[in-house]
C-alpha cells in the first residue's frame, strides 16, 4: 500500500503551490472568468435566438463550440503546450519574440513584424476588456430594478475612472483580496449553473464535439458569425501565458484544471438549460441563473470580479510596455515601482492615461456590452494567430524539433485561430475595426521609433571616433585634469561617447577617472546579479563598464555601478558626475523615411523620459551636453 503522507519538507512546498494557485485565480483568470457575463448570450443572439423561441440544436451547437474552444485553445494550446515555450519562466508575445530572435541569431523583419502586431493587438484588448467587463456587470442592476436604467453608463464610467485613478497606488495593498474574491466568484458561477443544469439535462449532449461540427455544417455563413461570438468565451487565454513569470507554470495549470475550467463549463451549461426551460431569460441568462433575492449581491460580486479582471489587463499593459522599451521597440517612459516586495508591480503614468482615455471613448461610443462584443474578438484572435506562428519558430529552433514536426504540432491551432479570426472579421464594420485601428496606431508608433532610432544612431556613428584612438591621442597629448570621476553613457563601447568628445572640445579638460558606460538589454527576462557587471581597464584613468539587465527588469545604474566595488573600483556616487548627451532632433530636408514618420519620431522622442530618470541616476549628479541631429 502506497504511503501518501506528506513529509514535513513537502508541506511548505504544497502550501506555496496552493497559495500561488489562489493568487493566479485572481490575476490570471479574471478576464476569462468574466466571459460568462456576455459570451453565451451574444453567441445565442448571433445564432438568431429570440425570446419567443429557442431551438435545442442551436443551444447544443453553441454550448459544444464553447466547450471545445475552452478545451482545445485554452487547455491544449496554452495550458499544455505554450507554457513550455518560456523564456526563463517569462511568457507572452514579446518573450516569444525574444526567443525567436535569439534562435534566428538576429532581428528578422518578418519575426519583428509579428511581434509588433501581437503586442499592438494586446494593447487593443487591454482597452476593450475593462469597457466590456464593467459594462456587462453593471447592466445587471437593471434586472434588480428599473430605477438604475438611466444610470448604467454613468456608474460604469465612474467605476472605470476610479479604477485608473488608483493605479498609482499599486495593487500590492488589494492584491491579497484578488484571489479569494475571484475564487468566490467562480464558486458562485459554478453553483448558479449546477442548480439549473437539470432544468434541461439534454444540454449535456453538447459535450460531444459532433454537436459543434454539425452546427457549423448546417448553418454555413451563420455558423461563422456564431463562431466569432463564441470566441468571447476564451478571451483572456493570453493571460495564462503572459502572466507565467509572476506565478509559474504549475500554479496556473492547477488553478485552471481544478477551479476555472469546471466552473466555467457548469455556468455555460446552466445558462443553456435555463433558456431552454424559459426562453424569456435570453435577455440576460447569466444573472437569471440566480433568484431575485440574490441578484444584487451577485451584481456587486460581478462588478468586483470585472474590476479585478480589468486590473490584471492594465497591469499586463504596464509589463508589456516595459518589455517593449527594453527591447527598443518603444521610447523610454517614466516607470514607478509601487511595491518594495514585488519587482513586477509597476505604474506607468503615460500608459495609464492613454488606456483610460481609450476605455472611456469605447464606453461612450458603444454604450453597451452587446455593442462592444463585436469589437472584442478581433484583438484576441489576432494575438493568438501571432502567438501560434512564433511558437512554430521556437519549437523548431529552441526545442530542436524537425521543421515538419514543429509545423504539424502548431498548424492545427494556427488553423483554428485563423478560422476564429476570419469569423470575427465578419464583424469588421460592426465594431471589429476598432481594435485593429488601435493596434495600427501602436504599430505605427513602434515602427516610427525603430526607424527613427536607426537613422539617429547611423548619423551619430558618422561623427564617432574610435575609443582606443582617442585614448592614444590623449596619452600623447595630455590635457589638463580635474578631480573626480566622470561617467559617459554610450550605446557602442568601441567608440568614444559624443558627450566625451563635446566635453573635450568645449571645456579642454579631462577628469581623473573616466568611465565609458554601456547599458545592455539581454534577450532573457532577468539577469543574475553576478552577471550584471563587466569591467575592463583600458588605460590609466579610463575604464569600460558594461551593465546588463533582462528585458523584464528596470535598469538602476547606481545599484549596478555599486557592484563594481567587488571588481576593484571603489565607486562613490557623490564624487561622480554622469555626463550625458541630450539630442535635439530637427527635420531634415533629405529624409530617409517619410516626412510624417520623421515628425512622429521627433514628437515621440521629445516626450520620452530623460535617460537620467529612466536609468534612475540622481538628478544632482547629471550634466547634459546638447547635440543636434537631423532626421
């Protein structure tokens, strides 16, 4: 007989797994956990169901499509396969991009384009999710009493504004409540569905995938329209992968199998059985699962769940933006840490303001969750297509699978994602254009930044002098020296920084100690502190220092330079001046990129965070020397 008793050493490990799984329920599954508020209702409306009559075949078809979408896309593709395509524990579109670029030994245009599109579509989803989730929850108030009908929109707007205004405080204080509240939410969803399943037990026939196939075959184009609405049930699946770095693979998988998936299925089947037994409940089948006396508490709980779901997406947008900055896809932006304990908890004012404006515009423009449903699927399906495509490259190059096997492994998922994308594009003129428009703006911004940065670096390289040559020149013709240490930032350590050349040209003096500092971003999320610093003495009074951070980390130059003490340099920040080059960009008459793109790049550059802020260099130790560059 096997002894299943846990040893004392196993108890903390199991407790940690359960604790992380509970936290994952709150953060990772907030988005997909609020889909039952509107997904089944919109799919049935797309199928042509009306209050007067609901067809059993339609209910079975929709339920089967939802069930097997959850099983194939979420369980098989994300929980089982994609969570193995991690970059040192980190997931998400940009992690896949970094893995693919590393495997291909350089930045390839097609791979970069896929990464840009995937990241851009995520930002579109980050704007839509708070709008549709909060609206769908608050709309439940109209079932409690008609008094709230005129106030649905104002209440939703107030909740959304409040949500974004408190972002600067961080989620550390309330994050401990996310897991328990969402766990209660899943339990309430499961109970509400379970109570009604036996109202029409024939809905259990939807567990047979043939019901989904038969529905699509019999309905032709209408089947595709319904498929687009069904996809609302799997929105949030990308969060499984993107948030892997926060919780790890096992807690997310455990939370899905034991809590999220069973609760979702029970609720969807309960809604199906309810509208079969009482077609009038099609108006809002989710809230009609509960008796009138429970409606108000359930609406309040639903609102809390949607706020948590929105919080997770907003935090994900902050993290994705930071990764994009570190990968040089976006300009530097101000980043504030909101937690001393959790490195990943950050606040980005510019991103927060842009998202708030976008969400409010969506709420005011569409006015209801049903109107927004058409816009929701395009962003998510587009991201999933990108993810499946990049995963093929990673499976072949990183996992070592033969090309045929790598393609065969992900081709079925890609085909399914493309089918869903096609189904959602049918709704292009009913709101589907919106996430594509938002994504297009992000792609244009990223492309302008990449192109403009390349031009600026190329022009600066033309006036550069080899560092070794400069040091030989200064050795042969010594200049007057001043006490102290000067740190010069440069992207290419083989060439003299522009700030150093300008300092020598204008001031005719040299510091006693000169440090040529290069800050690099690794293609892994985090770098071990022992690998952070590389230092090389070039000549008396000159040394080269390279600091390396992962793309999921925030550079902190003073902390990095403090590590140089172990290598023999007694770094003292109060005796150090950081001499930086500040560019002034001007529009050139001879442009290498279109004029509108050059103007956009200049605008972005002027509003980017100063290097001293981004690298956390004390303002009192910074000296900036200006240069002009024509773009």
